[in-house]
């Protein structure tokens, strides 16, 4: 008689309470089912895959041991939150993951009570968990608080600021280091080497475990051994790093072994004070293709789960802005040996793989450390080098003080290649680059540019590189109009706009990514259309001229309308006493949710039809 197939457990899990009734064997079955579900689901929607496959067992163990949501789980970044979402009642929504009105790709407090903290940027989990732990202590509430942070996120100073605070604050909390030897790009920095040495220190861990088992029956001897251990372990394992912060360090343990994870977590629940558990996982675990290339499978589009991601033939698509930057970087580096390229752990995403291969001595991945990246660049510039910082708009926010004080105040020639300006789509509000024109334009000495297409992007990068002070070139995610860049290092006249179409009565002044939509709207409205090119300095002469022969000026930008380029146009007109109507079109005063880029722009009235509609509503009615 054929053996019956085991009952699918994932079908009966509607909340973590359901999995707490399962035995260890069933939890292992659940892990297999959950991993298979994730591969099938993400292959149909796109999203973050390899990082989520690496945390299946850890997520199950956490929800099995802790009484969530009363106990708080705080995920770092959120790249690994899909298993958590599936187990907390959102499995049915995974078919619309990161789509408009679907569930978010990151933890989101308004989406579920199990999402205790909204994330999207790295290295925040320990700080947030510390706040929750001390809040519970202040209110006299008995609850567990757990922060789960990756080894890549540990390169950010904020994580160590939190560790420093937690260790002396006697917070009752657990920090789990999910060590998969990667962030998004391959690991860098001294901390990675420390963790690698610790992982391989089998002698220390075997001795420690055996000693505790034997001495556990004799408390006085255990205390003596503990004191001796403090003197000895520093010589054979760098786990002392975390204990010096005031944490009780445990591990490393296998993050895919439920038989090790669950008893360890159950024991740690009973221990008061700050605790640190080092867990070793593997990105892409259980899916050989993702294990072999976790970077390729970090953020994926739709693909065949059986065949995997097909990279052949991809070159036939449009050239992206990121690729334009990567090609320019290599060409400019060949022309000038002073060029140094810097990335905060985004080599692939920023298009720097080729540069890193061709110029390894001039390439610096500083890890997830945006503040350091900017001030590091400032130091290089002080010594006559020409640093180029490749950074996403949303991550430049994390280094705003350094941008002002360390670069702009000293008027240093640092080029900021700011990718993902505007709406990025599926990653949503934590990754939209919606504020950079507002926060950059107010900084003295900083030249700010936004290209209308790929060809202009290359020219702007060359222009920025040739300046004696700081500059910022802001370009969107993906491809533009398909304008092929020159192979030369041509520049643009600083502060000069380009009139694309001469019309009547109405002038559309468009910045960067929305120039094509403005041009199309201009044909319908018979309007003058201007590619403004420079947000700072503005082409004041042209603005004054347009104000003199048009009754309505319309600023159009894929940036927050408050404090953006349109506000600067109004300021210029007001200072000169020019009485002309101005309509400012841009992103509203709210955080824009996730969804497809074109769909979001249409909903916000920033496509051709939306621009035409807004202008017509603004005109006097006959």
C-alpha cells in the first residue's frame, strides 16, 4: 500500500499561534513547504528572494518560541520578511506582493500588528528594539524584544551606536546577528573578517559548550570558569567584541537547524539583560540556483522557478541610466587617473561592477555606511583626487549632514551620482527618491542637475566632474527615452536650459525625468516646453524672458512639490516683482505607496494626460 503524502501544513497556518502547536518534525516539514512556496510565489511576482530563503528556519523558530505579536520582532531592512509575512496571515496576499494596493515588500506597521516597526533602510533594528525594550520596562510590561540584523547592516555606525547604548542600559532584549556573509554586494570591511574568524573558531565553541555542560552542576565552579573564560576567549575568538558592549554573546549556531535554534531561543528567553546570538545562514538556502549566485537572486523580476533567471539576451533591452553611469565612470577614469569611485555597498545596483574589475585600486566599497562614504570622499578631495560617490537618492538622505558640512561647506569637488531619483516603483516609500531636489537645492556651493534622457545624463556627469566644487546629478530608475549617449566626454554650459518647443501663452518648465511627458503635453496645449536641466543654478534669464511673454508658467518635477524646483522658480519671479501665474506640479505632501512607476505617475497627474488636465483646470474658463 502506497504511503500517504503528508498533509500540507502551510494550508493550516493562519497565524503564529498555529505553528506553536506543531512538533519539531512538523516544523521541519513546514520549513520545506514555506521555502517551496516562496520560490514559486516570488518567481511570479518578483521581489527579494535569496535573502528570504536564508531566513525560513530562523523565522519559524522565532514565531514558535516567542509569543508574537505580544513579543516584538524587529526586522532590519526587511529584505528577509517574506517568511514572516506568510506565517502572520498574509500568504493569500503574496500574489500581489509589491503591486499597487497589494502587500508591501517590507515590514509596514499599518499592514499588520506583527510588523512592529516599519523598515526599508538598514541598521535600524537594534535602536528600535532598544526603544521598545526600555518602553516595556518603563511601563512594567513583561515582554520579549528581538532585533534581527544582518552582518552587512552591522557595518553601519548606527548599529554600533545602538549596541553601545543597549549594553549600559541593561535592556532586556535579544539581538540576533543573521550572518550570511553578505549584504547585497559581497561583504567588505574589518567586521566581516572578525565574523569570519569567529565562525571558524570551532576550538573555542566546542570547549565552551563542553565546559558549560560539565560545570553546570557546580555553580561556584561555573562562575570561576566564566571569569577565566573572559581572559582566555579573546585570544581564540573575537566574540569578545560584543561582550565588551555589555552583551552576553552566544554562538555561532546553524541558522538552518531547528533542533539547534529552538532550544537556544527557549533558553535565551529565560536570561535577563542584553543578549547577542550569532546565527549562520546561507542566502538562497534550499534553491541551488540562488545559493550559487545570491547577488543575482537578491532582487528579481518574474522568472521560471524551474529554469531560473535567464541572463542571455538581456542586452537587447534599453540602456538604463545606471548603465550609462557605469560606462561613463569607466571612460572618465581612463581619461583622468585622479578619479576615485565610492559606493556604500551597492556595486551592482549602482552599475559599478565593470569599474571595480577594470580599476580595483580606485574602487572603494565602504559597506552600508553612507555617512562615512561622503566624508571619506571629502578627505580624498582634500588631497587633490576626484571622488565620485554613487548612491541612491533615498540613501543619500542618511548622509545629509556630511553632504552639507564635510563637502559643500568646504566647497570640495565631489560628484554625487544620485540614482533612483523620483518614484522607484515596487519598493515603495522607503526607496522612492522624492526629496533630493528639495534638500539639495538649499545647500550653498552645490550644483544640481537632472537629465531629460540618457544622452544628457552622460553629458551632465562630465559637466559635474569638471567643476571645482560639489555637484549632484540626479537620474531615475530604469531606462528613459532611449537616447543613445555619445562616446565622448562632452559637457553642458552650467545653468543653461534648453527650449524644446516654442508655443503660446503657456510655458512648461520641466526637470529631468518628466521632460518627455511635458513635451507630449506641450503638443496638445500648444505650449512652450523647456528642458530646465539645472535645478541649481536656474536659468534665470530664460525664466524672466518666459514670464514676459507667457501668462502661465508650469513647473513639472518628479520631486516633492514643497521646497522643490517649482518653489525656486516662484522665488526668482517674486524677487524680481514679476506678476505671472505659476502652477507647480510635483509629488504631493504625503508618502507615495508602492506600485508600478507609470501607474503611480498617472495617479498623481504627472503623465501627459495629467499635465494637460492640470493646466486646463488652471486656465480661466471661457
